C-alpha cells in the first residue's frame, strides 16, 4: 500500500484526448480520485510533456490558454516535484543500468529519489519493479486503485 502515487504524462493526456473515450473516462476518474485523496504526484517534466502533447499531438488539441489553465490547476492541487541535477544523474544511471529511454528514466528517477514507490503509466511493462519502484498500467481491465492505496 502506498500513500503517494506518481502519475506519468500519458494518464494526464488521456483525460483530455476525446479520441480515446474509454481511456478518457478512466483517466478522469483516476485523476479525480487521486486528487480527492491527495495521493497524486506529478513532476515538472510530466507537466511540460502534457502541455506539448495536449496542444499539438492529440486530434482535438487544447488551446494554449486551456492547457495553461489545466497546468495551473495541477500546480495548485497536486504535489509536484521539480527535476534536479541528482534526478538527471539518476536517470542517466537508469538508462545505463536498466535500458530505459531517457525520458522514461527521468520519470523513474523522479519517483525513486522522492521515495514514491508506484508509477501509473502505460509506457512501462505492467507490474515491473525496478529498485523499489513499481510500474502499473491503470488502463488494464484488472486495475483497481484500491488495490494500491492504504
């Protein structure tokens, strides 16, 4: 059981991607539950990737003002960790030792160095644990947030 859960960019993006209705509904519900229980953690990297993706890469993009409003809301209502030189170095180690892609390694290292044992993402192998950090795909049929919370 965990008291803090790191959320990857794809979960945020699906909440605003109307072309993926099932994932959109699941993402909205999950984000609402995490915010309501003060469990969710984001990083500045996740918010940056979110901005680029929702304003440029989804079929019906948000305007810059809409995306900015969403980011302001996340900054006010979620725990947000900054990237640091130590996180960057740990990410490089994650690339070297665990064969992560660099951007995924930053997600892992931000969670690891902030002692967040769980990352919700569809970008990693579901259930994998790397140095105490577990990756769970919240879009699988069997995912239930209650299984991971205290």
